[in-house]
C-alpha cells in the first residue's frame, strides 16, 4: 500500500521536475510497473526431487514464500517419511502404536481410510508388509528367483494387510496386529503438494506450479500471458516421449504406473501392489488423474491403477470433479469421469482454505 | 581318559564349525556396517577430495556435532565435508548403509558428492554403477537455502540437464515445450534425502543456514498499558476464529465427507460451532490485561524470557478442554505449528482457568493456559498458527477437519534483546537475583519482623509477665501484619500456595518458581520451620493478614462492648472439623481437577480482603465482610471453623516439637479461668491446650504469670497452698 503511494509521488515528482534524465525515468518507470518474474526453487520433498515455479514481482517475497513451503515440507517429512527412523509413520510401524499423533497424520490416515472404503480396499495403506517381503526377496538376495516370493510367504504377508484393522484416534493410532505396517507413499506427496500450494496462496501468490516427486503436480493460475501451465504426460511404453501434453490451471495431476519403481528388469514386480492378491497390479500401464486437490489425485491414481474395471468406474463416480486417463497394456487410452468431458484441461476454482 | 576328552572336544569343535559355517558370512555382512561418526575420515582420501570439494587444498579434522571436516582454500575456510552416514544414517533399498561424501560451501551450495559405499542391488534395478554415481552429480550446484532462481526462458531451462525434472525430449512432438512432466513415482528417494537433509543439518549447525528462531527480539515482559479485550483484539494481540456449523460441515463436504456427525446433529447452519480465541500471554501488555496482575505474576514467576504462555479460550458447542487426571486439562484437539515444527500440546503443559480478568471479555465457556519452555518450543517473535482439529464420525469411521488460526505477535510487544537477560542461573535462566535485589528493603523489613517474631516465641515466658507490654507487642505486630505484610506487600499465604507446592513437588519442582517471590518464600520457609517447632501458630496467629484483620476487628468490637457469643465446647469441637474437611477436599479435588479446586479456593476471603483490599466484585467483598462480621461476635470465626489453609497447617503441624505454654497442676482441676481467657476456645475443660487450635496469642500465659489474676497464684499468696496440693 505505502509502496504504491511512494511510487506515485515519485512519478509525480519526476513530472514536475521535467525530464531529469532518461535513465532515472526508465528506472522509476520500471520499478513502478513491477513486472511479474518467474522464479524457480528446486529441492526435495519426502526424499524425491521437488520443484516450484511461481510468478512474483519481488524476489525477496518469493524467497520468503518458498522458505515457508520448505519449512512445511520438512515438518511433514517428520510425519510421513518412511525412510526417516524418527518419523511418526516409522514409529507407528516399529511399535504398532503411536500416542499423540499429529493432526496431519490423522487427517491423512482418515483420508486414506475414506479412499479404502470407496475403492473397497483397492487403495490400502497397510500394504507395507508386502513391500517389505518383496524388497527382502529381490534386494537382499544375490540371485533372487525371478518369479518373486513364494505363495506362502505372500499369504502370510497378506494376513497383515487390512486397512480396517487400524484404529485412528486423536490420542492414539494403533495397528491391530504385530507385523502390520503402514506406507503413505501412495498419498503423502499429494498431501504435501496441497499444503505447499495452500501456503503459497496464503502468501498472495496467484500463479504457481508445484511439482513434487515428479508425479504430483499442482497448478494455480496460469502464465501471465494467459496460457495455462503445460504438463507433459510420459508415455509409459516410451518413457522418453510424451503420450499427451495438457493444460493445467487450477488443479492437480498425478500419474501412477508400475514402471515407476520396479523390483526386477522385466517390470512384472513393482511397487503398486494389489492388496487382495498380494502381487503387483498389472492390468494397466498407467493412470493419470486430474483432481481439484493433489491428495485426491495421488490417492485416486493409485486406487484406479489397482482396482478392477467395474470398481474403477464406481470409484470415479463418487468424485464428480475428477477425470482420469487410463493407459491399458496395449497402449489404448481410456478417459474416465463421472461428469464426462475432456481430460485435456481442467479448470476448477479451488475453494479457499 | 584324557585322550577321550580331547577326542570329544575335537569332535564338538568340528560340528560347531560346520554348523556356524553358513552363518559366518551373515555375521561378516552385519559387521560391515560403517560406524557412524567415523566415515568422513575413513573415506576421505586425497583422491576423493578434489571430487567432493574442488579447489580445497587442506582438510581439517572431523569434528563437531554432527561431525564434519572443514575444507580450506588459501588458508581460509571454504566449506565443510560431511558423510551422510554420520548425519542421517540413511539406508538404501537393501536396508543397508549408503555412504555419500558431500561438500558444502559457505553459501549453502553443494559443491561435490561422491558415493563411497553402498550395497544396492544395481544389477536388478537395471542400473550400472556409473548411473548411480551420475545420479549423485545432479546435486552439484544444488542450493539448500530457500533461494529462488529467476527463470528466463521457461521450458528449455526448466527441462535443462541440470534440473531434476526430466531430460529434454528430442523425439517428442513439437508441442513438447512443457512446464512440468508427470510420470509415475520413482524411488530415487533414499539418496536424495541423505544428501539434502544431511546438508541442511550440517549447514544449520555451522551457521550457514540461520538456525530457527535466532532473532534479536524478545517479548516485552515489563511494559504494561491497561487495555480491554476489544482493543487487544483490534491490534491482533488476540486472534479469533469463529466457525458456524455450516462452516464445519462445508469443510467436511469439501474433503468428500458430506454426511458427518459433529456436535448437535439438529443444529442450524448458522448456529455457533466454536468461537475460538488465542493470545500470547507472555507480554505484560497482553498477559496482565487478560489474566490480571496477580495471576500473571504467579504464572510467569520463575520463568525465563524464552518460556511462553499461550491463552486459549472458547465459546460455543465444540469443547476443546477435556478434564484429565492431575491438575492439567488436555487440549487434544489443538496443535501449534511454526515454521518447520509441529508443536504438540501435552496435558501437563495445560492449565484450565476458572476465570479471566480481562475487561469487556466476550462470554467464554472454556479458558486454558498453555506453558511452553524455551524458544525452541515456540518462538514468540515469529508467526505461528494454532490448528483446531474437529473430530466427527462418518458412520463408524473417524473423520477430521482442520482449521487454522494464524497468530503474529504485534511488534509493540517486542523489545530488543540486546541487553542480556538478567542474571540467568542454571537451566531455568531466571532472574531471581534481580528480583531479590529489587525487593531488598522489603526483604530486610520482613526478615527483621520474622526475627522479632522468633524472639517473641522464644522469650514468650518473659513477655507474658508484662501484661501491658504483651498487649502492645501483640497489637503492634498484628497491625504490621495486616497493613504492611497484607495490604502493602500483598504477601498473604493461601491454600493455593500450599496446593501449588504440593503439585510442584509431585510433578516438576523448580527453584525458579519458588525463588521468584522472595516475601512468600520467606514466609513459607518460616511457616514450615514454625510448623515443626510450634505448629500452625506462628503463621496463623501472627503472620496471616486476614487473621490479624479479624483479631483487630474483634478487639475493637470488644472495646465497643459488642457481646461475644459463647460457643459450647462440644459444638465448637465439631465445627473445627469443617476446616479439615475443606482442606482435604481441596487437596483431593486438586489432583482430580485443578479447575474445581481453584473454584473451591474461593472459600478463602483473602483475595478480596487482603490482596485486592476490598476493591473487587461485590459478592466477594460481601462474603469477606460477612466473615469479618461473624468474627466480631466469635473471635477468629473464620480461622477456627472454615480456613482450609489453617486446617492444612494444623495437620502438618501435629507433631511439633515444643509445647512451651505453661500450665499449673490446678489448671482444669480446680481452676478454669484460662478456658474463658482463651479467645479461641483452644483450652479444653481438662486444662490441656489444643495446639491445633492455639494461635499463641499468649493471653493464657499473661494470666498464668499474673499474681493478681491467676487463681492458683492468688491462693498461694494467701497461704492456701496446702489446699491447692490436695486433689479433689
């Protein structure tokens, strides 16, 4: 406010003084206009590469806004990062219980339970025992059998996979059976992405693209020339090419695919488990989801990747604002949404938080 | 025989070796894990140095916490080299150690990374060792501060080789100029975390990144300007979050939970769900206005500048305070966040408040203080937010919605922290010496008075021989107790002090708390010593301002010939039990609910009559006056029958060592004069003194030594000794 006033008076002074010098005038004029500049920050979130692009008129303010986001990412890592032994999730897995859970953990656990219910278990954060089993099989042995862990070992691990057997309370989160484990890797990055854009919005940033973990992308506003943010969707069969390029204004995009983290060269065994059968889900190649929030996009892309076609259709029906793009094994692409309409762009005003 | 033994032994050894054979490699593998804290020196060879820190010509020893070696260039520190294993102990997919050496310059940029140890299943992941090394090279030039770059040419630079996002896409369609790329999650997670988090930790410890909360400001705990609730709210000193049922239901609906049970199901959308207020109460300018000076002083006593008090208050349908065991009330739906920290509020940090002293405060149903220790928990100079978690049910499933209430302390309540905080001592860092120095005169006067009182107690037998001197000393001392100690200095010991001492002993005893109020400490200490020697009397009879007030009022009343009510001994004895019941009730209540106990302590009229000098709400004044009025007809009515503090002290003083008040064989036998002389009925029919009720006014002793009045003495003087000796 005072800034504007000062600039106007400065301008008026210049007029009164007449042409005091071209350089000075140019400088003042430049400052008065305060052009939007695109700033970029690169770092990590939940251990994955993270990047934020934002337009701002002021470098200091942009850096300060980013500073808040980085602090928030660090804060959430202390809740959700499986790889940190001191995180809440690691403690929960180690001890089977967690007293005085953080609000973020409660919100995300209850959000996960909601998705598990709607997807009838296709999305399940208690699949961690399966990850442990597969990681041990493929990574801890010098020459692991390519067919994966034995059926018996899988069945034993499956006994520990049950999202219903997790008690969620404000004072205590508890896993019903010893050996159970929780992973939030299918949804936490989306949650962090939402928090980051929320903070930036609160800091007055209107044109933002947050890209955390290379898969969760959330946009606010557009380029100053009015063009939307352009996002390339990787072709799962040719990872060096784009299957599509789409426009994103206000909304989030997330892609899940078995090709992301594989256990062995054939790619048959990967990190997206079917919680019912205990093996990697291989019906599809990839699922991309456009949603108003990155948490939903993240969780839903995982759920749709694993779910049966019928379940997937029913699931998408309960999210009216969501559109999904499914890549079948033969490369065929299918669009899925409750309301119909194009996958190519999503423009939906986000409600204020 | 010996040979057989040797054979058996050899066989046993052979079997053991065979059995242990397969286990040996496993043992070796376990032993491979590098020892944290030593890996910098272990792996930092002259060949690796130029890779990890190009241009460095000398390396210092690994030192500090976390360990890192300084890298020098031309004799000046150029940065640090650390090993990720020493700092984050990150493990790979194989769940075994990954060790990376990382060079970090003084600007917070990573100048070099080298993977020196790992057990990753490279062949399986389809990577070559080179690829793994190449991956780490992406981090060179990475800035761990929160600096931002200007992007001049968006697409090409975003997708440039040095960025994390993706390679460029030569074969892709022409529209491939994109701002970002979406692909399935890749788990390069573990090494990234090791490098970046490790660098952050090292940078903070070496002052490259500013440590959180290193400000040059502190909260102003001295400056006070009277201010009402509305003006505090207007400046932002009190922040507010008002939510209707409609707001909360909308929030749940937004997260895909349209049917959630919260609070009253039939509530209309406009009905108030919660009206939540939060304020930092540490600054005198806020805290005194909200809590009142007495309570502000009590709550901040003995705390350092870094310790913070946050007031949370609410009205509406949603409850935030839950009763809990102990004196705390839990605030389980509330959490604070500040910068990178989630600040959990534990039960023992919370204290429910029965009332506030704020002027024109809105109607509130819940009030609580949260205590934070040190700026590491909450930095008051920086913005923070209070998060309210609303719990609901969607069928049987618990669901949550969160609402944030941001808070930034207005700059008016901050002062420069240039001048060092007064004399920090020990871990509490409190300025108790300063407080004692500031109150030196008061302390001297009190010590003088306590010394005088000690002399009175020690030489009571001498004093009691002089009726007029005794009367003068007694009235003078009580007047001093009332006027100086009570009304001027406000040093009235109350049951609250007793409860607080009890609880601090039970939970966290801190000398700071005790030392911060020198007068109360001296009185408490004297009372405690007095309890052991003489029972409750030194305090109750001489140092209690309200007691003094009653006695002086009663003395005046007697002078004015106000008739004194005789309470029959049997009834009197029953009534004395009331105060014990009060005391035990309050102690018990305080362990169940501090709120209830605090409400119960309102039975004491001390606050109205002494601390606030009758300048307070009329019901409290009326109550105090009523007790005083009763005292006009029955000496020390309150002390004898009601006072929970007196009851507590009587219990604690039951086994006092000295019983110096003189008795004669005739006392209670042929003579009962002292029973009627005793103003408080502490002398039993048997002539024995009930020390639980005795206030050491010494009236009985004055009678005892009075040749003219004490009947046995009169009898002796008149030669009736023989008759005295004769039993009834």
